[in-house]
C-alpha cells in the first residue's frame, strides 16, 4: 500500500513536522529534514502494526512544503 507523508517547515519553531492522513498517530518533528525522514521510516512500520496494518513493505511518498520570504532588490 502507498502512504503519503507530509513534511511542513515551521519557521517559528525552526523544525520540520511530519504528519500523514494515511498513518494514524504520525506526528514527528526535527530541525533536520534528513533526520526526520529517517525517523519517519522507522516509525511508520511500528505505527501501522499498532493499527493492525502489517505488510512486508510500505511505499512512502514524501511531500515537503516550505515557504520563505525574501527581500526585493532595491
């Protein structure tokens, strides 16, 4: 089965936050995007197992979103 994982940058807290509508209970955060991806990869099998959704493997799609503001040239 395919699972979509959303990564959103929280500028105020300076962390990436991972959530998913497909994986109940998934809410993780980290200041490093790469570290968060690894945490998600380890957490998903455990969370899905707790929700009785075991499988030999899981297809993950990572969607990231970050908004920035830059100053215009003067």
